[in-house]
C-alpha cells in the first residue's frame, strides 16, 4: 500500500501513517496538501493522511475544500497528541539561535513560547521535518526547527527544549482518505460519519437539520461552515455525527435529505480513540 503524506519522514503525518497502517506501508512525500488528491485521482497512491484540525489552531478550511472538490472519502480518523520540540545542530544552545523555521501551524501552536524571545525571527516553511533535514544537510548554524522527536532522531539534531507548544494537551485530528469508490468499513465498525450539506434559504433551516440529529440520538461532535466558491455569500456545512445504531443513522440521513438542498456523506468510519503519547 502506498500512502501520501504531507511532509517528509519525521513529520507528524509520517507518525500517523505508521500508527494507522503499520510500519510496512510505503509513503509518498508531498510538500503541499494540494498534491495529495491529484495523486489519488491518478491512482499513483492508494490513500492519504491529511490533517484537518488542531485543538489550538482550529480547522484547516482549505483541506475541507480539497476533500469536497476532489470527491474524496474519509475512511478513518486519528487524534495525535502533538509534542513540539525546538531542535538544532549538536553544540547549539538557545542563545545561539537567531531564526526558527517551521510549518505555519507549528509556529502558531508555539507562539506563546517565543514571546519570551523577541530577538528570534520566526520563518514559515512547508514542513516541520523538511526543515530539520535542511539544518542537518546544510549544517545551518543559528537556525532551529520546530518538529517531532522522530525528526530529531532521523536527522540527528539536538533537542534544545521539549514541549514548547502553548498547551501541553495539544491534539491534531487527521483524516485517512481514499477515493470515493474505495472499500468502506463494515457497518459493525462504523459509529461516526462526516457529512456535507447545503441548507435552504429560510429561517430555521439549519436548526431543522440539527433537530433531526438529536431526535435520532446522534451526537453532533463538530460543525463547520465553508463558503461555496461559485455562489458568493452562500455556505455549505461540514458536520461530524457520532451514533450507536447504524440503522438509526441511515434513517436520519433520509430525513435530512428532505430538509436540505444538497447532502453528501463523505465518510463513515470508526471514531478515533485519543492517545496520550505519540
């Protein structure tokens, strides 16, 4: 199996891919999220791991848009605890660091730490692990990366300070994606679904949908609006619902279809169990 990940070996996407698929999975490294759906639709990879939200930084709206645009299917989810570490070449200390390079989301999750070091310049790059690799390959002095413990091990960097994220309980939720015609879980494994729907333009249209979920004892664990690109000032809703009875979920979907102008089930899968270490 060949799985696309954002970033390179040592990235958090790499960690998730190994957790979900096992150590023997083949990985295709991508330095942008946009590349992954294209690889999937051209059958160059079998699936992808894609970050979708973080407890500190919030949702990655552009990734919801990619899933919708390329008609991808969510086959699973992983909640990964994110431990950000400041790392540099051996022999470097914090006083030697002039710049810190990392992915924008990693920098955002560590901004409080760097308020105490206004002399350090924060530079946004495409991937946490890629920066760690650059520092080692080019022997960059005075430059540090924010990355995972795995990245420090792979690229032989010294961790100057551990756990620099603003909050110690920092999770990122990742989707496991496949093409819409791929295999799906059997119903006894399914207890969560992700939906995309567009409501009618009248008062209370969204509340009607939410009431259906409640009537069928379904827990709405997330709802996110996203602009419809070709229809200014109109929005689609992405919602996650958790349920105990798959048949009840199917009945709820039939009722929701009658209340909205468009509905797509973009994933039926097993709810992730949150782990406390990576």
